[in-house]
C-alpha cells in the first residue's frame, strides 16, 4: 500500500467518525452549558464546535493509524511467505 493511499485510508474514515461524533455529542450537549475551558479562552459556541471536531478527528485518526501500524507487518510477512 502506497504512503498516500495509507494516509487517505486513515484520514477519510476518521473524518467520517469525527462528523458522527460531533453530531452525537452536540445533539445532547450545549458547549455554553458545560465548562470545558472555552470560557477561559474566550471561545464562542462555534469555536467550541470547531475545536471539538478537530479533537474528535485527531483521536479517530490516531486510532486508525494504530490499526494500520499493527496490520502492516502481517501483510509484509504474508507477502514474503507467498513469494517463497
């Protein structure tokens, strides 16, 4: 798997998961009602939504990247076995 294909394979599904998490969390929680440090930073409601989205995306991308790292050595091992 090429580097660009691997990167897209990590970032695209994690983007979709971040979108779903954003909808689920903020359907139930209003960032103005919850103290999460946004008041101290002077963030608006939209700023809190944006920051949360990127945090969700980062967490999902880290999870997907770990999966790619754990699966890749096995793929390389299977290719070596198939070629011998």
